[in-house]
């Protein structure tokens, strides 16, 4: 049991560390774009992509509550 808990703690640490590194990387990219004056341009291009992604995620969450997977609702095999 102790070995399992140690592995879970290590896994949590790796995931948390990865998220921190990812956040720092995104912050550094945004900061460099802002200094070059291109942040507004990137926002203009990224805005539709982010909205579409959030819309798809919301549909997936709302559709996931019915119990059937998306492929089954569309007649696909899973």
C-alpha cells in the first residue's frame, strides 16, 4: 500500500510540475509577444479558436450526461 501511495504522490508531483512549467511557458510567450507589440494580433487570430474549443467542450460535457457516448448517438461503433 505504501508503494502505491508513493507512486501516486510522484505522479501528482509530475503532473503539477508539468502544469507549472506549461503556465510559465505560456506566460513567457505572452510577455515576449506583448513587448514586440504583436499580442493583439495573436489574440485576434486565437479568439475564434478558443471560442470553438470552449463551445465543443461545453457540448461534450452537456452531451455526456445523457449516458450514451457521442459515437453511439451518431450511429458509430465503439
